[in-house]
């Protein structure tokens, strides 16, 4: 894995098939943590397919994740391998929670994913990836409605979301679409995906003056805390799942590593391009992260 990262950091090497093949030689799997994923995902997926090994990434870029499902689903399925995009705090965790909340429901009308972050100090990688997505959609906003991604120019509404206690009611921005709008409907028949972000965190992200995160404990985590609240609705019924923890970036690492461990030990439910909730037992996966997350699933 270290060699793969080094290859991508050298100018031009990330698009050199021979260099990537050498980097993955002898590897059992690849975790791509090198964004922007609009640039790095496709070359590394191609290399993983040539090597016959599974691929996992931590992409939060909506368009990059959509591209992975669109361009590699058939080839990965034919190869009998697994490609898991967005195996991260954004995209992977929300999908696992939505899948766990669905339970025995075969479909639902809508899913709501609300992010209660105490703050958001973005890394340089987050800012770079966000700029790529912004440029790809020409500054327009995106949401998932009526079974498809749709671009629009409407302003994000400010709403109040009732998070589980002790967080309680918080101001959030609506239509703050994240990778969940790709991962969740990739396998769950839900036509509308609504995503919300705590206004404090959204303001942090929007400000160029917000510094990168700094470690504040012995595990290298920042002081940031979070609560992700997912509600799935069908008719008059609602099911809910939530996860709380500390430091969204520190949470992404065990998500990706647990995914690869399960793939390599044969604990998967799908081949091809598949999101976290499709390829893994969602409840069991979440329980395995008990050292990093506190999870509640309500009927």
C-alpha cells in the first residue's frame, strides 16, 4: 500500500499503467486514499483489475463515485472481484446506517441523512477534492430525487433537525448532498435521498480561513465530535439508525481497513462495484467498529 501511495505522489506516475502495476505487485488489495478521486480512481481501479485484486477507496466526490459505478460495474462483476467506492465517513457510514435501519423493508420512499458535526476543519485533500467537484458541476448544486442525480441552482434551506439526545435540535443546511446520494440508492430502492449538515460545520468548510485539523489526543484524533442520524421512511412508518464518535477523518481509516479485512476473509455479499451496505452485513460491520463508533439502530 505504501508503494502505491508513493507512486501517485510522483508527477505523472499516477497515470502510468506500468508504474501502477509495479506498485501493486504482490499486493492482496488496494485502498486508494489519494484524491482527488476524479483523477486517481480510474487508473488505480484499472490497475487493480489487471492485478486481480479488490479495490477500496475513500472518495467523497459525488461525481467520481458515480463514475466508478457507471464505468466499472460490468468489468468488475465479470472479473469476480470487488470494488467498493466511498468506503469512508461520507458515503460508507451513511450507507451502512441506512441499510441497517431498513431491516426487512424491501423498499422505502425516502432516506434522510443528517450530519451533526461539532466543527469541520477540512484537510488539504478535502479542499482539493471539493474544488474538483465544484468545477465539474460548474458551481451548481446536486441532489438525488426521483431516482436520479439532478443538478440545480437553488439555495440550501436552513432547517432545524432533531438529533438524538444529548445533541437535540440543531440548525442544519438542507440539500447538503454528499456521497450517500450515490451509495445508498446504488442498492436500496429509495427514490429520494436527503442530506443535511450542521450549519457550524458547513460554515467552517466554506471559510478559507478554517485551518486543517490538529490532533488533540493520544490516538491522533482532533477535538471534533459527530453524530450521524439516518431516518428511512415508508408511508407513515419510520426507521432510524445513528452513529456518534470523534474525528471524521480518524473514523474513515477503520471503515476502509475493516472493509478490506472482510473482503480478504470472504465475508462479502456481492461482487462487482458495490457500496458498503450492499457488500457487507451492515449491522455486523457497524458492531465491529465499536472501538470507534457508538451505534444505535431503532426499529
